[in-house]
């Protein structure tokens, strides 16, 4: 098999892994944001999060993993939209920001 085909297959496999992994991590972010909003008595708007940042970073054990920042909106009165964010390192929530305080 020529090198170009091998490299192409490897790149496609890496992209497929990134897509599947990002889908699972996004679901974690949605669940955690929903639970944090419910705990504060806020309404989690649109029931979704949007990727705001992605970069490789080392975790506490020194393993290379992905650092992801997701943005979402919530309402504290029912008549407004306020920004929130959630940060995950791999599949672990590192920081969740809603209201005027940081959760986690």
C-alpha cells in the first residue's frame, strides 16, 4: 500500500476518533450544565452546549488529553439569557461557571 493511502487512512481514523470522543464528552458537558443549573434554580436554555475552545493539554498524571471549553446559556429570571461555561480535561469536569460563582 502506498504511503499516501496509509497516511490518509490514519488521518481519517484520527478524525473519526475525535468525532466520537467529542460527542461523548459533549453529552457529559450537557448533563453537568443541566444539573448545575437545576441545583441553582436556573433554567438551562436550549438544552445544549457549544464548543468554544479545544487544545491538547497534559492531565495530572502527565498524559496528553484534550482540554475543551463549552459555552451555554441559562436564565435566572426566565426573561433573560446569561452566559455560562464548562471546562473539561479529558472526560473530567475541571470548572463550571454559572451565575456569579464558580462551581467545582
